[in-house]
C-alpha cells in the first residue's frame, strides 16, 4: 500500500485463472515447504510486483471456511508500505500491475472501503481481499499518530505539504496546517535538509528528512 495522488492506494493484479478469473486481487502465493512466512512475502513482492528490500509487517490471519471456493485456505496477510518511487517502479516493470485507489464513503467506516480503478470505476476484488485492504487501512490509521509509519510512504526527502498529504490520505480527513506542522516538529521526527524542492512553478518549499528518535 502507499499514497498516490493524495489518496491511499494498493497494488493489485488481474487474476488469469479461476476462481475469479479477470478480477483484481492482491498479489499472493503459497508458502514453500522450506520457506518462512516473511521470505514467502518478500518472494511474492519480488516475483509479482518487481519490488525488493521493502519493509513488511504481518497484518492478520484470514481463515474463514468459505473464503476460497477451491478448498480450505488460510491466508497470512502482510502489509508492505511503499514510497512513491516504489509504486511507480512496480507499475513500469510489470504491465499487469495496477494501482487502485481506496475510497472510504464519507458516511461509512473504514471497513466499507471502495476500491476504484484509474477511471474511478469500482473494482470488486477476488476472494476477501477488500476485507484485507480495509483492515490494512484501519491498521495504518491506528498507528499513524504514535509511530513513524507515515514516513515509509514518502520519498527520502519530502516537503511538509507532502507529509500532510500522506496523513490526510490515510486519515480520510483535512488537517489544520499550522497545528499539524507544529505537532510533527514537536515530535522530533523531522529534520530540515537545507535544500528546497525543484521543478515547481511556485516558490519551492523546504525539504525535510525523517529523523529516527527511537
């Protein structure tokens, strides 16, 4: 998952075989007999999205009896947080990969997310993958304030506007700019680089970097 065009997004694949042939789904695969769960997650990212050295964390285990029409399958879902460059690299390297936006209806909770494609059409994902994405977004929202997880969704050097965009995208709400910036500075998580962004038509903003205070 990541943030693209000021909205939370996820990398998906179109399934080529039954069940749910032609429908979008999260990239996945079976665990090898001599393979750890984490190694399997990294292999799936590498083979199906062209991504390596991505920080992953175990999200949840999904084991409803009828979640897969073929047979009883238990899925251990992993959450990989992607910076913008990683998302673009996956889209360029693998034509079959699509980046779908996670839209939360204003009146509903995060569990009622809609997954939409580039044209804004709703995607109905295979299996229970919408539930997996909803839980992933809920997890991110819960960790955003007390951990530095939001910085995994940013480039190494970022503006305060980009940082606020990430927080607003994950939270699904608009934040007060002065209060947000003051809170980020008070936490000690960001440090100025002394450089400014380039290639803009307006006054270039100052660039910051993440400062690990653990």
